[in-house]
């Protein structure tokens, strides 16, 4: 009988990710609510140090799957190894973080096992053993309660920030390496080294004040308005993805999961809806101001001060006031 | 080179969403629709490869009859033909069942490349492309932000976006599937000539039974229950009034708190 929770502990660029501790917290919470225990699994090569760190958490066991073919991430290698881990642990639930790596290989695992991967979950509700998961749809504008209709293993990936890293409970677990057949798996990728675009990149992480502009600005011809606001506030200009996609501002001004993470004292979001991929890059800012014409925009859930209105009226008024 | 592009029609991003009476979906009657954002980049990338290598671009869409508008637009931009899966059992499925349906339609086409957007703006599963690759036995790369193809089209080298500004190039043999990220290119607009020409391009309507899809294949493994507007957790101070009033209120709050 399938039993317990299996948590995927992710290594990226040779390090355990922060999201791993969030996943451990999520998996522990799920296990506690179901009256069962949680294990963790790690995939890679040379995992001893990382496994020892994960083993300091309250887990029944830490499984490792190691092979030279797993030294670098590939979806073929990691999907095969994850299926082996699931066969070994025979869990009722599998918990991932909704990272780019997980997005890349976990659907393959779901397809191989003919199961659902309920992705990008923000919350867990357990009542009488029945698990309901909350997902954001329409880019965070609406929430949906979702249930899984299949037998075990049922898979979930949690959105970044759904659980706090420091909520992962301490304990002490043993580490067990499990045998792998990955040696015979055809790895169809040739992966090159990861890199960061450095050419002339600007570092916004130290900026004390940021004015960030989103698709609400409509056209690059209107960017002057945002530049004027930034100047009046002595702030740097940043942007959400669509602005950089359109080439209106360079990529290195992009805030969010694919761009920069910033924590200025003041973050002014102008015409930005507040999709999670943007929010992860700025949610720890000191004071957040949102200007948006849609009163339901998710960015208002984060803001200290919210202005519902047309940015083309509000922003000039703010500039005028700042200059008085 | 034969390229299949999966395109989904979704509610326009600026439309006001209202949850329907039984709280199971949004009220679609009041909405207008458009192609999913990342899918438009996927289509553009396919059209560019066709310009480079020759061949054919085929659009594959799962969605109700009115998705024909989005299909027409793709044909007007330069796709050669389309497969539209629109009968009731094929609409509103979860990611696994959607991918299974797409696999049944696309598999027999034996394309060299399949492109999907990386995620839909409505349900946001972000899985359909990767699931489809697995079901068709193809290698894939996800979140692709730049693409190179060899002269003979036998290999692709894709730049993947990783978190926090990291990137990675990966190479693989075709046939392969790529999930395309917004910003990879600048999508074109349809020309008048294209719009006229689109009327004559073939759209192959497929039903679940045409594709040999039975009840089990089309059962969603993930069930959407109740929809609701998220409850705000933070105490946001909403500043109200005309532009000058809110500007004055905001500037004095920022000054009082020593932020500026
Ligand atoms: C894998 C992945 C990675 C991603 N990485 C990032 C990332 O790093 N950074 C990022 O930002 N996004 C990222 N995204 C995209 C993200 O999901 C959103 O699509 C994006 O953040 C939306 O940008 P936006 O808020 O500017 O646009 P929209 O969501 O279109 O919002 C525009 C807002 O402007 C408002 N508005 C319109 N007109 C006016 C007006 N006149 N006055 C006032 N308000 C107005 C609207 O009400 C709306 O809320 C990523 C997505 C994926 C799938």
C-alpha cells in the first residue's frame, strides 16, 4: 500500500535550492495532516554533503540516487531517476517546488506513471484525509480549489513562497542510496555550462528606490512618464517582462523569477498586474506602492499603498506634487 | 522542415473576469478571446524557421468552435494549415488529457519540430508541452528564449531560461519539442494579403473518435472545484479620490515615513 510523502530536494548549480526547504516544510505539513511521515529524495552525483544537510530535518529517510550521468541536470536522466525513487518509496504524495527544473522534468514523470502533477499550488487544505489544493489561475486573478482524482502517487508542486523556508522542522534522518538503472538511459541532450548574461548588465539589487513599469504603459513612447517619476524620486527604472520582451527596456531591467530579485526601500509598480513570476522578484521590498486601474489586480495584495486609477493621470500628478 | 505549433485561445488579458454562477469557471459570454501570449511567439519562431529551411507550419488547437478565430489569425500570419479539435469531450481538459489529445493528432504528422508556448495565461499548467514530448517519445527543451538550427535541420541548439538571470544552451537531434518563452522574437502582424489568403487554407476538424480517444484517455486526472477571488491578506492602504488628491496623499505618506 502506498504510504507517506516523498519530497524532491533540488540541487541547482551544485547547491541545494532555497525552494527545497520550502518543499520540505510543505511535505512535512502534508504528512502531519495525513498522520504519516515524509521522506526526501535527491538526484545527482556526489550528494553526500547535501544529503547530510537535508538529513538534519524531520524526515523518515533521505534517499539519494547518484550516477555520473546525473552530474548535470537533464530531463531524461532526472525523470528516469525520479520514477525509480517513487517506485522505491511507494508514496501516496510526491511534493516538488514549482521551479524551472521541476517544470522541465516532472511532467515526464507524471506521464510515465499516468498520474496528475498538480502544479504551482499556493495552499493545502486537508479535511478528514481529503486533500484540496489551491491553484492560482488567470495569472493570480482567481483561485481554484483543485483535487486529484487518481490513485497514488499523486504529485504536487508548490509555488515559491507558499511555505517559509524556516518552517521546515528539524530532526535527524538516515541517508540511503538507492540503486539506479540510469546508466542505460538514453540522454538525448547535450547540455552546456550555465551562464549569466554579463555584458553591461546593471545590478538593481542595491538600488534604494525603484520605479517599475508594466504593460499598462501601453507604448514605449510613454516611458518618459516613468523616467520622470523615477527622476523625481531619485529612483532606478525597472520593468516587468512584457516591457523587456518588446525591447522597450533592456533585459537587465527585468524584475522577477527570470530577472533580478530586488529589495529596495521603495518599489513603485506602475501598470503591473502582479503575476507570481514578477512578485518573487520584488515582494521583499520595504514599501510597495501599486498604481493600477484594475482594483482586483493581484499586485494590490502586496502593496502598502494602493492607487486604483489611470496611471496617465496619477503619475503626472505625483510628479507635480514631488516637485512642489 | 515540418513544424507543428500548438496554439490555445484564452480570454483577453484586459477583460474583466467574472466567476460564473456555479463558481466552476469564468463567465465566458462577456469575454473576448485571443491567442495565448507565449503561443504567438512559438508561431513566429516556426514561421521564421520555415523561411530559413522551407517546409510547412501546421497549427494544432484544442478548443471550442470559436477558437477558429485564433486559428484564422495564425493562418493569416503564414501558417499553412490547421488541425482544430473542437468537439465537446476535447474541451476543458486537464494538462494530461490535453496532451494526450494533442499527441493523437500530432503523432501521425511526424513533424521535425513541435513548438508550444511555455504556459497558458488562463489555467497556467505549464506542462502540456513537456507531457506531449513524453507521450510522443521526443526529447524536449523548455522555456526556450533563443534557438539555432543546423543547416540540414537535423539538430537544434536551444537557449533555456533558468531562474535569476541564468541561462543554458542545450542541443538535441530533431524530431524534438520546444516550449517557447515570450521575448524570443518579435511576433509579426498579419498582412492584408495574409488575411485574404487565410480563407483558403485548410482547417482539419477532428473529433475525439477521429483520433481514437476513448473515455479513459479523456478523463481529467485533476478536477477543478470551486473558483473564487483571492482574499487579500495584507492591510493595503487604498488611496482614493481624484489624481491630485491621491498624489498628495501618497507623497505625504512617503515623506512622513521617511521613505523620500
Ligand atoms: C517561466 C516564466 C517566467 C517569467 N518571468 C518573469 C519575470 O522575470 N518578470 C516578470 O515581470 N514576468 C515574468 N513572467 C511573466 C508573468 O507571468 C506576467 O505575464 C508578467 O509579469 C505580466 O506583466 P505586466 O504585469 O506588466 O502585464 P499585465 O499582466 O498585462 O498587466 C498590466 C496591468 O496594467 C494595468 N493597466 C493597464 N492600463 C492601465 C492604466 N492606464 N493605468 C493603470 N493601470 C493600467 C492593468 O490593469 C494590468 O493589471 C514569466 C512567466 C513565466 C511563465
